[in-house]
């Protein structure tokens, strides 16, 4: 049964609460809008990222879930834990989606003891190539620990050599790293 009250001029998923649409991207003739989404209810008790796509900015298709809170790091609301870095940290764009198939940026706390890195792969490739991400704004004399893996990197290493990105096997995938100085 079609919803006769469904918005036509505004983005609206088939169910749940849409919140904070952002991240409008145009790539290869297609438009993408990411949004926070509670697909289970009409409140803010749960959040994931949903995705709409369009070829003409008039007709939109809701693709469903784009990023799920599917790890223990997300259980208490990862954004709330890291909001201070995003709001008050120094922002560095590392890779532009206009120059490659990837986008990446990092946020660094003012005391350089916390780093949040976000990598995005736009389209997957049948034969992926290995890529690296080099960070900016770190203290070259500090060591940093990746909270999720326990891997330790030197600040100078992360800025000069970088680290190998994970091979992402799906379109529109992302990876987030949270690094803490030791």
C-alpha cells in the first residue's frame, strides 16, 4: 500500500526517523545524500547512516543502511565520545574524492594526543590496488595506539610513510580509526 502522505520534495525513508541529512556528493553522474537514521523507531534511541541516491536531484531512491553501528566501539554512541575532536580539533583533508576514488580526513586534538581518521572508498574495484593514507598535524615525537587493533605507530611514521588502507570490497564503504598518544 502506497503512503499517500509521503513527502515528494523532501527526502524520506519508508520507515523510521531520518535525522541530519548531509554529505551531498556527486560522483560519476550520480548524487548521494547520507543521513542519520533510526530504522526501528521515531526517536533518537538508535542511529546508523542511511543513503539516498539520485541521477537528477528530483527523483531519489533510498538505498537503506550505509554504515551500521556494528562494533563494540559503537555501543555507547561513538559520535558522542568523539564529538569534541570533530568540533574543536584541527581538521585536515587527506584525500579528495574529486582526485581519486577515495576521500579521507583526520581530526587532531589541540594537545595532539587524540586523532580521528576517516577513510571512504567510493566504488569498489574488481582488482583493488593498495593505497596508503598519510596523516597531518600529529606530534612526530609521540607514539600513537590504534584503539581498535592495539597497533602502535610513531607520529613521524604516520605523517611521513602513512599506513596501508584496508581493501574495501563494497561500494561506499568507510573505515574509522581512533588513535591515542601513549
